């Protein structure tokens, strides 16, 4: 399974912030499971091309702050293992069905 996201900010005003120049980013995530879904591996990369450098101005009362956010590429891996991953043997008897039907 793969999950990707491409986004960008364009110049303009948004509430108390003004974006000065456009910038873009690309995020990607890859997922694979093994051993009947007991073991899973997920690789995530945020700002894959190190391109998100937003220049903006923030207005706050009588203060004005202008800054340029540096690109911050972030890559991570997640390993998960499910211990005792056996399915539940509880079948249930539907004891609450009459109450649900009453409502």
C-alpha cells in the first residue's frame, strides 16, 4: 500500500498570516505487512525533495514577524509486531439487540 501527498502554498493572506512566495512539498508513505499481518513495516518521507521553504509574515497585535522557514526533510521507518494476534473466539449472543431495537 502506498500513500502520497503533494501540496503547495500560494502567495496571499490567511487570517493573520501573509504568505510571501509560493512553495511546495511532496510526502510519501510505503507500507508492507508480513507473517499474516503480524509484522508490518512503514516508511514515511516528508518533504521528499526538500522544497518547502515558506516565506511569510505574521501579524499579532502591534507585533510583526517576518521569517523564512527552512526546508526540513524528514524520513522515518516504523516497525510493528503484533503479539498474541489470534482472533477472538468470543462469538457473542446479541444480548443487547432487544435494547437497540427498542431505540
